[in-house]
């Protein structure tokens, strides 16, 4: 099955086995054996929880599962990119070969393929680069689209994450790697060079908002992968709601996480990757 056509996830979590965890600067790449998963569409995510010691100590309640983009599929394997920002991600970063991992997914709506003869510009900030790796794989497998990859990081340790994709132009806030400045400065150059582009972005909310505004001004289609806090991941709790253009709300877990930028007046402050 093509990586663009996603089968619905079975409504039950699966117990997977960890194959390994690799360092990538400050990030970790978690690899799990995942033979029976429906093939995810790039941009879809899974709710993850460790099988052992997931909160729930003597005076602690178990954590809720946490949402993670499916960063890559290899035959029989799923890969996730992790940044340790709190108790859940810290525990996941401690996993070792042979440990168990509960996974529910693939969930949500992923990216749509670009229109014929349009260049895909992938724009990722920090840990938000994760869904762009599987997207680059899918675009390159079809070999029908030119792909440009622009990635931005706070510093050099985070910029090592750029190795998850290939051929990326990198920007860092501190100038330690690549362009010294904002990722959107690189995007502006690329759109100036060739406006027949479609933009695919994931990252912190201020970055996504800058991308949205730039693409709106230049009339360039953009798909934004949002990262609102999620309690359930399948539409039941409304914890992930963000305001949509014209009134009402979108639930990031079922209406997204990938949202057409034209559906938003702006990217809310809490709707991006941890920064
Ligand atoms: C669809 C989706 C895909 C995601 N993909 C990835 C991924 O590939 N890799 C990755 O490392 N993280 C990803 N995240 C974010 C990840 O779910 C959170 O970092 C994680 O839940 C934090 O849990 P914690 O217990 O470690 O920290 P917590 O104590 O729960 O949070 C630590 C800090 O991160 C902020 N935070 C928590 N959850 C989110 C969130 N969902 N979005 C934005 N900020 C948040 C909190 O406000 C707090 O400041 C994704 C989130 C979503 C919704
Ligand atoms: S996370 Fe529960 S509705 Fe979206």
C-alpha cells in the first residue's frame, strides 16, 4: 500500500517490543518492532506509554499516554523521535532493547500529497522535524516531486537532529550550525526563488504562525502539523481543541494534526511542538 493511503487504526492499543534507542544530539530515536500496524500516512501519530513504570508508583497515578509523530517506517519497524521535556518523555527515553511499549495508532489526519509539478518545501523546527522524515521518504519514493528541506534549531546539540532527514538546509538561533537566524528567513528565500511550492511545516507555535502568515501573504498552500496537548488522541475529550477560521473549533487529534493553513486565522500559542 502507498504511504499516502492510511488504513484506519484498530481501536485497541498494541504491545510492541523496543529494538533500540539511538542518540541524535539531545534527541533519541526509539525503534520498535511493529509488524501489524496499518501503514501510516505521513503526519499521523500514535499515543505511547511504556509497559512498565509509566507513573503509578505508590503515591502516583499512572500518566496518560503521550502523543508522538510516527517519524519513520522501516519493514516491520516504527521509529519515533523523542525530546525529554517532562516525566513521560523522560521515561520513554529510558527504554532499552526488549522493553515493552503500548502504542495506539496511527491516529489523525496526515499530509496530503502535493499537486503535480509543485515543489514540496518541508519546514521543521526542533522536535517538530519528526513527521517530516516519513514525509520525505514518501515523497522520494514517488520521485515525482522536487523536495527542499529546511530545518531550524535552537543550538548545535539540537541541530544534530537534522541527520534524521537528508539534504537539509539548517538554521540555528545561536549561529552554531548553518544560517544564523530564523528558519523563516530561509523559507522566504526559497519562496522568492520559486513560488510554485507547497509548504509542509511542523514545529513550535511561533514558527508555525510565521510560516502560516508568510504563505498566506504569498498565496502559497501550506499544511501545518499542530501539536496541542492531548488526553485521549481520538476525539473524545476535546482537550486538543483550537479555534478555526470563521468560528468554532478543530480537534487536533481527529481534524488534524495536519491542518490546511487556510482553516486557521492564526496558530494558537499552545498548538506547536514543545520549544
Ligand atoms: C500530534 C503530536 C505529535 C507529537 N510528536 C512528538 C514527537 O514526535 N516527539 C516529541 O518529543 N514530542 C512530540 N509531541 C509532544 C509530546 O506529546 C509532548 O512533549 C509530551 O506529551 C510531553 O509529555 P511529558 O510528560 O514528557 O511532559 P509534560 O510535563 O506533559 O510537558 C512538558 C512541557 O511540554 C509541553 N507540552 C506537553 N505536551 C505538549 C504537546 N502535545 N504540544 C506542545 N507542548 C506540549 C508542556 O506544556 C510542558 O511545558 C507531539 C504531540 C502531538 C500532539
Ligand atoms: S485529544 Fe481528546 S479530543 Fe483530541
